[in-house]
């Protein structure tokens, strides 16, 4: 249970034996938004101008919120990746991003 902008969500689980327990988990949508922000600004810093979208995959239709950032099926993944009107990167841009990320990953 939680809202899209809550810091944590309450995850409720029912075991096979019927016992119910709850625990606090970090909100994956908030984490995603931060990662998208960081990646977009990282790429801008390196003069790569692309739109960055991000999605959270939550299985079993168990998202406590209705959000455009939540994907829960294969068709959702396909729709997010192949939606008309989204800018598609050219192979040269993709290679530039890969090279940049690999270089920085080796340095850290």
C-alpha cells in the first residue's frame, strides 16, 4: 500500500500457510524517477540529447498505485518500447551511449 510519491510502501504478503505479514519497502517508482533524472542529466552533460523514459515492472498485478510508470505484462513492455511518436535512437547514438557508460563503469 502506498502512493506514487511516498518514500516507502507497505508490502503485504500471505504465506502458503495463510499467515499474513507486512514490511516496509522502498517505493520503486520514486527510485525510478531519480534514476531517470540522473541518467538524463548525465547524458545531457555529455551533449547527448535524448528523452529518457523509465518503467517499473511489477508482477502479478500487485501495484498499489495506478501509474504510467508501472508495467505489469509483456504487452505493456511492448507498448512502452514501440509506441509511435517516440523518438528512436540511431545506431551511432546508441553506440556513443554504450561507449560512454562502459568507460565510466570501468573508471568507478
